[in-house]
C-alpha cells in the first residue's frame, strides 16, 4: 500500500489544542489551525479526538505471536486443572502435519509435564506444549520420537537418571525447529492488523539469535509495522527494508544456568566493539547482579538496556542509574499472573516486582512493553496495569511502584532507540506514524481501552477508519 496524502481535521494534537494536520510522502507535512483540503486529498474528520504518534511496543516476539494465535491455549485463565487441559488438548485440531501445538502452560494447571504426563492427556498425535515463560517445551512420546530427542545432542534436552529424554527441552527453540516439519510462513499482515487495532505502529522484536531465514521474512515480506530487531547477529548485514532496523544485541541470561562473569563480560565487550549496545534478558535477582558486575567490567555503551527486570532489588536502583542503563519492563504481567507472583514470590520481594516509579524517580528511563505473546499484547491493558498494579483477584502488587496512566502512555510514545526517553510528537517533518482516538486524550486515559483507537497510520499508509 502506498503512502497517502491525508488531512486530519479538528484533531486534539498531542493531547493539547485542536487543529489540522496534513500528511504527504510518508511524513507530517503541515500542522495548523487553518488547513484547507486539497484536491484528491483524503480527509479524516477527527471531531476532537486525540491525534498522537503511534504507540511503540518496546519488547515482543512477532513470529511467536503469530504461532500463538494458531495454537491451543493450555493455561489460565482459559484452562485451569488437569481435566480442562485434557479436554483442550483432545479437542485441538492438528496442523497440516498432524501435530498439536499448545501454549501458555503453567504448573498450577497440572504440575510438571513430561512425555509420560502428556501421553496420559493425548497420545494419538505428536503434541508439544510451551511453558508460558517461553523457556521450556514439553513433548509427548510421539513428538519426542518425531523430533529425535533420544539421539539429540542439545544441552537443553532434559534426561532422567538413565539418560532417557523426559520430553522436556529448555531454551532449545532453534534446535527443535530443525527437527519439526516445515511450517507455513508467518502471516505478518494479520499481525499488523492486530497491532493497528491497538494503536501500535512500531515494535521491537526481542527474539534472540534470528536466523537468516527469519531476517529475510522481515526484509522480503511486508513488515506488520516498523520493526526494530534485537536478535540480529553481530556479523549480519543490515535488514533490507526501510521499515526494519537493527537494535541492541540481545543476550539471554537463562534462569536455568547463568554464564560465568568473564564470559558475559566478553560478549558485552564484543557487541560494543561492533557498534551495538546490548539488551540483556534478566528476570531474577541473580541475573541482574551478574549483569551489573559485567557492565561495570566491560563498560557501558549508550543504549544498553535491561529486558524484563522482573525483580529489581532496591539496592541496585542506584547502580542502574549510575551506569546510565535503561529498563524495558512489562507490568502487564501483574494483571495477567500477579496472583501467582504474590503466592510464589516471598512477601519481602513483592515491592521488587516489575518496578516503575522508583526507577523513573531515580533517573532510570523505563520503556513499557508487552512481551507478547507471553504477556498481554494490548498496550492499554499494560498502561492500566502500570497505574493500578492490580491482579486478577483485585490484589495490588507493589503499590509504591504505580505511575500515572499519562506517564505510562508517554513510555509507549518514546522511540525504539530511546525507550523511556524523549517523547515523539506530531510535528512537521516527523514520520507519519500516527494514531487517532475517538475521544480526547484525557478521556481515554481515565479508563484505558483499545476501543478508543479509531485508526492508525504507518509511514503514511492509513489503516482502519
């Protein structure tokens, strides 16, 4: 779709005064109180609704999101208990290769799952179920045979005392993909339409170690929005599409086995030498402490960031600020699974969960994001979660870490290379990545809801309305 010439009339621009905005050639051309429609120009009557830069989700996984939409959900709130899990798996329609793919599993449903446990739920087809963390795959016996786990050499293949695979694979996505039947290409267009309905015009894909094939899918297919890639290898060429850019280099500090300090320091040093900042996955206190030590040794490059920061001890906040790091976090998890955290995380650590206010007040830029599909994609749910921090049961997780809905929205309005930094504005010369709301901004923020989004525009191409 080619960029259009569009006049937005009577819009509340950037949540301030009302006026008109013209878009041409993929950029904002004019803004003012007296712009008349030109011949052949499309006119969008905003009727006082807010016109804002499109939202930017600073951490998600596009291909996993597409696969999730084609999978059977195996966890709460849709599935609670072993009987419900069995019913969901038995009702699942296998894919074109005869496989059943489950997602979103958590142990509160039916305990630890391996091949034997999954066989009892469904054994007639190869079944693989992903843990909701994204770090673990669980295969039944048919799937284990098809994938060749018995002869596999990946270190993430869990084995029993006799050396027999249990059906559980830790952080082995890339390896497992080579053992599965070739799937159909991801429909990024469908994902783009879903993003647009939420007002999202740009995303940072945080999938690590992207293969050449996956990178080519972004470059040769139509990107669903502007895309900033963290998983581009250090020696890989730049993406071949103007809507796709390379971001910091993603490093995963796996919960199941942290690397030695020297090894992490060397990886960070090598990334910096290649001109890349680092984006480091940290969900535990131990991982964050290790990262801070490694960055202290390697030195910090502008743009270095901590991904998730699920647990941030108070004593580390000053160090994050001193090093000039930024944090990309997901308070939406509190709304989605906060009751589990309040049950499983020691009470003394509840205030450390997905911090926002204390980081911002200490000068640490905070970018909000979804981690979709593992967290809720809807940015308006994330904004509400950042402001209320309420779990499904209504409990509050870390009341001292709330921020206003306006502050949460501002985080979504920051640029991909500056999450939590300077807010993008609707100004002449800026890229025409825009969102129109049905109501003024203040009204939309009183009760954040994606239903307020009327239409979006990416690089001058209008969606919706």
